[in-house]
């Protein structure tokens, strides 16, 4: 992948920014178009020996948060830091350990215990499971962990952050010291004014803010990312690369059918088998990132398509996924999460009438409706709202009472 070639100059500049002395926190905005190599630079940056920090990357693939203010970014930050604390428990406390150690929490627990003894209310647990913690506890823990560790927090697709998460993030930045935050901002997805307003709000935090623009990689170097096949027409591939303003996916997905006026990304998607398309659509509809076990389940529980049902019953799903990984259509993280690149997502956004897409939608929708019938987890409700709105599905109306109930509870608790 792109993180294994070139970019030494960029990595050095980024390291110089991180290592530079500053009396305030540093915010680095890593900006560039989709596919230009922002994530690749971060991966190489993490592997370099130029910094001593632990870089924690918060993966954010969701491109539409307009359904409701959902704190998705904030919750993902907390989850990544919680995972880090569990893996490094000898260095930093986990949320549960922090809850027990925190004197303020202990005083609050004693207060609620006395209320309970006097019959004025229920006792509050001393430490809660991380996922059930209140926003305040999560925020306090994030601030504590950042102030007591050598972590650089890197958040991708920051351009889509929901308002509530951004406000909490600003509070976290203002209440930490000598920290570096890196925000990957994909240009082109929002209007230019969005970037300027976002940048201005970062400056208003009073911190040191630098915009690190990722430039187009020279084709003479970038072409080494192409699959090893001497039959490629590299003149055509170079023109496609230039036309995309430096999207490396045009090179990574180069193929024998590459031709002018047709993206290699689009060609790669259109040449997939219906079985491969089903898998890609499932990942896409799950906000471009899915646990491999859930993907398996949704493949074995296909509905409305006899051909897919019979295929997944008799074929080795691992081989099919491995083939998609080899084609660079799928990516895998920690052998657990499968994802697709944003550039592929943008092409899939244009698909309107593929029956395999609707089959994938039917399968994933049924799965979440069944889960919703057994739980009040808002993330499941939001997933269904997102899907039904995307497909203009009338079943959206059946979700409105649950949404109203959730909003009423939220208003009362606030």
C-alpha cells in the first residue's frame, strides 16, 4: 500500500511539527483529497522512529451523520482509548480502574449511597462498564488518559464530525496539556467554506494549529503501487491519475481494462461477480466498516436471492474475501474489521438500481430489525434510520415511535 513508498519528506515534516516545542497543545490538520495518501502517511508516521509517542487512530467511515446528533465520533474516541488502556493496563488505568481511583467518583458514590439508605433514591454503582458510562465520565476519562500518557490522537474523516462530538472534542483539547492532535480532513466532500470554518474554530481554541497539505505524489514513484502486470497501459493510467488530481486508488486498482474517461475504481467494481458485489455492498451499507463475523452471518442469512443463498452455502467464504483483499477492493484491520476505501464508497454512492444492492439491503435491514426487537440500543435504531432513509423505505415510519421515545428520554435526562 501507499504507506510503504516515498513520503519521507512528508514524514519528516510531520515529525518536526510533533517534536517542536510549544507552550500549548498542537493541532495538525492533515488535508487532501480522497485517496491522495493521508492515511498512508499516518501509518508510515506511526512506524517511523522519529517520534516516541503512541499514535491512536480513530477510524471514521460514516459519511452521513445528518440523521441525528449521535456523538459517534466522541464515542469512537472513547472506545479506541479504552481498547488502548486494556492492552496497556500496566501503563494506564482502564475506565473501570479510573472510576475506582477517582476521588470525585468516590465522593459521589458515598452521596448516592446515603440517599439510598435514607430512602431518597437508588445507590449509584462505583464503576460502570465502559460502554454504559455517561458522557461526563467518558469525557473525564479521555482527558485523564491523554494527560497521563504519551498519546497522539489521530481522527480520520474529521470533516464529518457531528456538532456535539466537536464541542466535546474542543473541551477535551482545552483541558489537556502538551498534547498533539491530528485530524485527517478529506477535501472535496464538503464545500471549501466548511474547511475554513472548521479551521477557524480550531484556531479559536487558542492552540497551535497547522494545516499540513498532502500533495499529489509524483507518478514515477506512485506507479509502483499498481498490481504487478506488464500488460498495463501506463500512459492511460497516468492520465487517469492526473485527472483524479492524485487519487492513488486509480493506480492501486489499475487493470487491463483501464481506459480514458472511465475510472479504474468504477471498472474494478463493475467487473466483480455478483457474490463479490454482495459482500462489498454489505460492507458499504454498514458504513464502510464491518466486523468479519457479522459479514459472515449476513452472507449465510441471505434473503430474496436463491443464487446467492446456494453459493454461500457451498463455497468457501474465506477464499472469496481473500480474493477481494488481493484485488485491494477490501481492507482488513487487526484481522477483525473489513472495510472499503472512501474512493470506492463514493463510486458506490452512485449505484441506484443494482438488484444485488437491494438484496444486501434486505439482509442487513432484517438483521437490525430483529436486534431492535430485543434491545433499546440507540445505535441499532440509528443504523436502521440511516438505511431506511437511504433507500426511501416506508418502514422508516415504523421507527418513528422508537425515535420519539428515545428523544423524550434524552430531553428528560438532560
